[in-house]
């Protein structure tokens, strides 16, 4: 499991690496000698390139990767990658690599103005979620997933890639319009983290060029550069020798290769080629220290970064070394996870990771989120575990668990190789082109890892950790609220802590593992009472002897994935306000604890190497379970199901740790403008209801451990009103024995329950609420509506159409025409119970001098929609998007699990999805217009506006 990355690195792009996982043979011996796939594959052998990929290079230097993959069918994903990022900018170009990325959506040779987005939306491609791009320090990457069953669309998709590569129009009026959009993107990122980053980044990046080349650029350049400057940047850097096209999907690779050669061979290389310098972050061979505070920071973060030269992965030996690092990361973080679950954890969150950094460096990064006023305790706890490892290493049982976990991941990946999505291949080929990283085939990755893993030794893993945990090239970074400033240490104090821990009498780690079975007793087996088929969706409904209903849908969408969910009406609505806090925490507390005879740490260790997760929950109107497993762990999954019903626990340590962390995280939340804004919105809508507004420290004191467990047991005491939904790669014969033993045996009392209507409804008549909080000159706007709703299949589709169409119109108006926002959109939500209600939202961020005009523009778009309805073109865009998305959804286990469970919760026909396209065809300009007039009453809008402190 990957822990949260250090918060101080949030501005950096993730480091892409081909990290291996492994499979352990049944005769596993960690001391065994390596036996590789064949005699020619030696330690220094280059890792083989994916044999299923056509890789080529044109005479002009343009490269391409093409792979056929039919998951999903009738789809292809195209990425255009270029070794061009902000690091290449000169002082007059700061931010123009990113600006250039934007301009490739604002006028191309074959798609002038905004024709590109318009054309692709007509093909069902969604702007933002499908069609997208990013710019980082060293690269710019464009992505386009499109249907591949339309030859004309496929041809034009390739033309888009060709235009992106070198044929942006870069018209002056479009450049000037986009300045405002970029500024709003920059404005949206301003806040405590950005202000602190500006202070620590030179230290973190060792004073390198990277520190002065953040991709977003500077306001001075963005708002004032001469258009000719970006045209020159484009001409210099958007050239074929720095570019590659990646195509993965349900296509003919040979045909695609021919088209790539036809379209890209004529791309010109400038007469004078500007060298593409490879910039680095140099090691300083010294330690650094910096602490930064900000009035809007809500927590204190400590980070230790120990930098090392980057280790490329190109040979079998390199790959093996990456495996060793992965094993180290798993073992050390398991210890931190265990520590965080203690009754009085020394930090809110913490972890360590050996991984890639940037600029030619790798890094051992340790981080923690401090408890208020307890920075020293948290810092020492992080360092103490590293020192404990340094002195005593890891235990053999820890090592075997890590190996088992990696092994299972590798096995699972290999089993699902023919179901692997096209998108999942792209990063490997991107990394190969951009970083010269490995790009292994599914078979090679599996076999190499499988055969390398038994050669890893505990001693080698410990050596890796000790090699990276050094006291040179070490940065200590502290980020904190202003209120903590006087409590933060100086560098000398931190250095004294390192020295003090070296002298502590640290004991070896005690790996506590239980040999007890999870359950204390064997269930009394029940039976299947009746069966009936649900025609149209290949689902069967079973009624068990205890009254439990089970809906089974076997599929072949995955080779070994089984999704399990359970639902019962009730939830926290059945408990008084006095017991609400205990009720609301009950599900999470049980989920964080162990089951039956195993405490939480013992349970986590027992599940290592198993692909299974089952979690209980209690929401406002229901309780249940959710999770997934593979066939091998089916028994364990159903043991967990039975255990959560019959042998739940809330451990003292878990209870104290959970409440302690919750209180600690609340200490400085009022510093955050977004929290204050959200709190004001909830209180305006719902008064001071404890069930709707953020809870306080006093509220947390009302969470009673015994009462929480009592409420949980009450919610799961009667299984007779539970419905289980099981979807995935199983047969009825495989699943029925588990249902009889572990589900039909669940206790029942046959009580009839319904959730309580709490009458917590928003008033239909809106108000305007302005909140002043924050240092940055920016505004946030939320326009919301609430009211009664007509819940049926056709109305729901009309509501979805209204949401999508209005979102597109708001983007066109507020972003493209008025350059007032970076992102915006509408959301229409509805529910059937406790009574049919809807909510409607428009949200955007902008400058303080534009928010009112943009509110007016938003309302104007609503008025147009109410007066005229959508255009037929806009309606057709919605319909094709829905049709294309449904094609994908119908082949996903998660979609079916949600769809079937939703029909149970909403008491609707589970076969309604089979009629969706028929209902979609009934949506008309007039039906959407009618929905707009029915629900979007201008006089009922709530207007919530966040402005900075200085604005009056």
C-alpha cells in the first residue's frame, strides 16, 4: 500500500517508474540462486522491450509506439509526448510551455478556434475527463481517447495529433483571450501551500534551475508577453526529434503505422536546432534546514529528504534493485502504520519512501503530520523507527509478508493481463520515451519478477535501506501554521534530536503475529430457500433460509475479481441527536479494528498476500458492507462478512487513536478559508444541526466507545432485511457454498425497519451569503438550488442532460468567451428517499472584480436554456456521450454492482439499464427546456461567495 506522498511535494508531478511486483513459487527459498528465463538473460542483460509493441522512428526523428489492445473494445488511446517543458524557458518565456499546451486547444490548422473541442464532443469525447494534457518541468503530454469503430473519427484523431505536434495557429486574439484563463488557473492554486513553496523550493531543489521554472510561470510574463515570443518558442521546441506518438487500443497496428508515417513524415526540423539541454539538480554534499509558516496552514508537517543520484532501470540487475527498494518500503511503512494505530500515536500520519525525485536524483523521503504542539515527539518517532531498523534490521516474518504481498500483486496482474485497459499501458511507453525507462511485456514482467524474487535476501533489503538513510545531502523541511511558529525548533535542536536518538536504548521490533483463526466459532450452516432469474440482466435472486436476499451476477469482465456489497435500511437516522456522534463513528471504528479473535494489527498481517478487502459502514439511512476479493480469498472474504456481523470489535487503542487524531486535525482548521466557507454554507442551509455541520471538539467528546459498539451491533443484529449484491468472475456453484455457510447463518430477528425522515431540508427560497476569509485576491462562487423532485427514469435522464448541456455552455461562456475562469460546471443531483429531492450547483473560482459579472453570465445562460431549450447540436453531444459511456460501463463489474445495489436502495426495477438507450432517445429539446423551467427558478438560488479578508 502506498502511503500519502509528502505534502511538501504536492506541486511535483508523480515520478513514473516501471515498478515490478512479484510471484512466489510454492517452493520459495530466499537464499536460492537465480534461475532466469533463459541462459542469455544475465544480471547485466538489458531488460527486453515489450514484444507486442510496434516501435519506430521516422527520418525526421519522430518516434512512435503502437500496440493492439481490445480492452475496452472499439476504443483507442493516443498520447503525444514531447520532451519540452518549463525547464527550457528563458526569462521572457516563463510559463509559456504551459501556455502553449493551452493554445493547442484554441486553434489548429484543421480545427480553428474552438472547433477541436466542438468536433470531439460530437463524437462523445469529454473535455477534461477524456481530452486533456499536462505540462511539467521536462515534458508536455497530450491525451486523446476516442472510439476506434468510426474510420472517419479515427482518421481525424490522428490528424489532431499531427496538428498538436506542429500546427497550432497561435492567433493573436486567441492568445490574448487565453491569458485570463491561465491567470485564473494560477489564481486557483494560490494559497498557503503555494506561498510556503515559494519560500522553500530553492532549498528543496538545491538552488537549481528547476526552482525558477515552475510550469505555471509568472503573472508578469503571462499577461505581457508579445505573441511572437510564444510563436518562436513553438517553432524552436515543437519539433519531431523531441516528440513521440503512443497509440494503444482496438486498432490494426500495421494500418496505424502506415498512417503515422503518412501524416508525420513531412514534419520539419528547424534549420538551426537549439540543443535540448538536460538540466540536473546537483547534490550539495551538505545538509539543509528550512522552516516556513503561513497563517492559513492547518497542520504542521515535518519532512526529511535524503537525496541520492538517480538509479536508472535498464538491466536485470537494476530491476532487481528496484524490487529490493519496494520490499524495504513495504516493511518500514508497515511499522509506521502499526505505530499510528497505537492508543496515543506520536503523529497524525507518517511514512517513509525510497523513490525517484527529479532532476537526476532519487530520494529517501520521510514525512509526518505533527500533532499540535508535539513536533518533537513526532519527529523523533519517525527517526526512531529508522534508527531501530539501522540497528536491528527487519525480522524474517516481516520480510516474508512483504515478499508475499508483492508476489500476490504480480500474480493478479498477470492473471488479468488480457483484461488490462489500454490506458494502463501508456505510462510505460511514456516513461520509455521520456526517461529511457523499462517497458516490459506482461509476460516478461511476470516471469522476470517471478524468478528474481526468490533471489532477494533480507540482508540485501536492509543494505538498501542503510545505503539510502544517510546523514549527508539531507534536507529537513518544516511547514506549519503561524500559531505554531514559536514552538518550532531551530536547526541545532533538530540535529540534537538526531544525536539523542542515536544514544537511546532502542529495543528490537517485536513482530506480533497471531496463530488464532479469525472467527472464534464455526457458523451454523443455513440453506438457499428459493431462486429466481431476473431476465434481461443475467442476474439471479436468491432468498436464504434466514431471509437474506442475494443478487448474483456472474461476469467475464475480469478474470479474477468478485465485488461484494450488502445493504440494509436504517442507519444513523434511527438514533437521537444525543447518540448521533457515537452512531456516526461506529462503522469506521469497527472497520479500523480487528475481527473476532484478531486485533487490527494481527488482522492486517493475516491478510498480507491476499487480494481481499471487506469494510462495514453505517450511513445516515443505511448500513452494510462493501469490498472485493479474488477466488483464492473467497473464504476469507466471507469469514470477514460473518465476523463483522457476529464478532465486531472496537479496540481501546483504535478508539483513542481515532478520536485523538480527529481532534488534532481540527486544531487549526479555522485558518483554512475553504473550511470557513464550507462551514458557513452548511450552517446557512441547515442551521446548527449536528448531522450537517462540521463537528467540534466538544462533539467528539460525545463519542462513547461502548455506545458506538452497541449501536453497531444493533445495526447488524438482524440480517433478515439485508440484501447482498455479488458481481464478478464466479459461478453459482462456486459461490453458493459460501452463501450457505457464512450468509444464511447470519443472525436474524425479523424486525421491520425503515430509516427515519429527519426533515433536514433546505428552504426552497435562497439567500446570498458572503464569507470574508483569506489572504489571496480571489473569489469562490457556489450557486445552488434545492427543491422537490419528480423521480422517474425519464426525468432523471432529462436532469442529466440539463447538467451536461449547461456545463458545456458555462465553459464556452465563462472560460472561452470571457476568460474569467479556469474551470466551471453544473451539477444536478437527485434522490428518491426520504422524499424525492434535487440539488443544483454551479461553481467557479475567479478574481474579486469579476465574480458578479460571471454570476450574471451564468444566470443568463440559464435564462437562455429556459427560454429556448438547448440547441439540437448540444443535445446530440449529450446523447452520443451517454451512448459511448454506456458502452464502456456495461463491461465493468463496478458499474453493475452499483446499478443493481442502487435498484435495491431506491426500490426501482434493476433492469432499467436495458431501457436506457430507449429512454435517452426520448430526450428532446423541449423536454430539457421543460426541466430547466421546472427546476431552475432564479429567485430560489442560494449565492455563496468567498472573498478575501480585505474585501468589504
